[in-house]
C-alpha cells in the first residue's frame, strides 16, 4: 500500500529542489538541484511501485542529464578564459 504522507513529502521535496534550481544565481548549484529533483522523483516512483520507471528516471533524468549539463558548463567556462 502506498503511504500518501510519504509520497506527499517527497513531492514537496521535488517541488522545493526545482524551485531552488530556478531561483539560484549559480549555474552549478542549479544543475545540482535539478539532479536532486530527478533523484527524488526516482524515489517517488519506487514508492509508487514502478521500479522500471524509477530506474529510467535515475539513469536518464538524474544521471545522464546532469552529466551533460556539467560537461556543457565545463566547456562554457573553458571558453570564457
């Protein structure tokens, strides 16, 4: 059985991480908060008994996307010098 209180807590945490990603002034922090939102979304999918979706979200949404953003950020910082 799905615990609605626990799901609500993680949904709120995803909302908070997303809001912090948008509102932060530093791009690196924004990428980290975005990654946190992806990881928390994966936890929500596990709670909702959808492990296949959770693994996909963790791999693509949190892992690969974060990697791409950090690589792009690294390239942009390298060209600014």
